[in-house]
C-alpha cells in the first residue's frame, strides 16, 4: 500500500521554545506526519533548507537572533513554492495582515488548537503535493520523454495515445495518492498496475486481489486479517492483504463491483 500523503519531505517546525517544538511535533506525528524536523535556533533554518528541502515550514515570529518577520520574506524569495505557516502568540491584526502580505500560507495564534493546526498543515501539504505533481506532469507531457520505457515492456503498442498514457503514468508514479485505472475487460488494467508499481520504486511487494469475488465477510478477513481468537476457528493471527502490501502497492481489481457495505469498511 502506498504511503500516506503526509509522507515525503519533512515538515520544519521553527521555534525557540522547546516545549512548543516537542508538542507540535507530537501532534503532527500522531496525525501521520512521519517526518518532522525541529529547529530551535532561527539562524539554522536557511542552512537546514539548503541541506534538505521541506514540504512546509511552521515558523514562530518572535525569536532571538533572527526573527520570523525577518526570515519569512527570505524564505518566500528563495523557496517561493514552499508553504510557510506562521505561528505566534501575537493576536495583532496588523501583524497577521503583514505576514500574509509577505507571503505566509497561513497565520495561527498560539496556543493553537490541534484541529486548526492539522487542518492548516494538511492544506499546505496538499497544495505542495499538487504543485509538484503538476510540475512533473508538465515536464513529461511537454518534453515528450519516457525515461523508464522498460517498465512497459510487456505492453506492445505503436499508438501515440498509449505512449501519452505511459508518460502520464511515469509522472504520477511517485505520488502517494491512489490511482484509478479504468477500462473494458481485457484492456490491460493489470499490466498498467504492474508497470505503475515498477515505476514507483517502492520496496514492498505488489499485492493483487479481485474484490468482485469476495462477499462482505470474506472481503473483511482477506483485506484486514484477524487476530487469534477473534472468532470460532481463528486459531492463529492472520495478516490481511493491506498489511502484506505495506511499503508496496495494493491493486484492488474490479473495485467497481464492491458491495456498499465493503466500500464503507474500506473507506474507514
């Protein structure tokens, strides 16, 4: 299964207050943000960004040495696509307006409610992800390049439309978003799914399941597994296919035939 959207480049939290740093990092980790980098010295922020790109920055305004007010326009100038979320105890409207004019993505007043913090970070990461995907897609489609043609070796074609699909697949393969492959029976959906897995570079395995042949009970056990003693006859733990696909790709074939009850379980 592909990683969550939060995965990828780290979120940088910049604050001279260690308690705020650790509390913010804990909230982000609990929500699935795997990579959080804490910076307690504002002078280290720009060198940190130079060493390692980030997906978003949470920036305190009032810090010793270099203030957030000084850093914000510099970050926007050097990294115009990087969302910067300002966090400060100042409830001054003028400060908020100035921050947004300087290019801040959002403005949060401390103490920040967890739901408000997570909503802002989610939005920032989604925008950043879309920007990257659009940039990659634009590069592939405009340059008419195909960098990993061997991934499609099993698909024999001279069609320009098929080549365009190959280019699109290369562009989206690195994304953590789900991919919907549609087409008539025999069109080659499974082959495209295999190609997508190869292009993704994921270390985990490719796991395929035809969900059309599973009733609601069998679907749950197949995908989610069970623990020993969960029901009569469950004499040992059984990992589901979702667990088996961890770090890899889960291909749900014929998902359009999935019952409504199973769809609800899968969504949750």
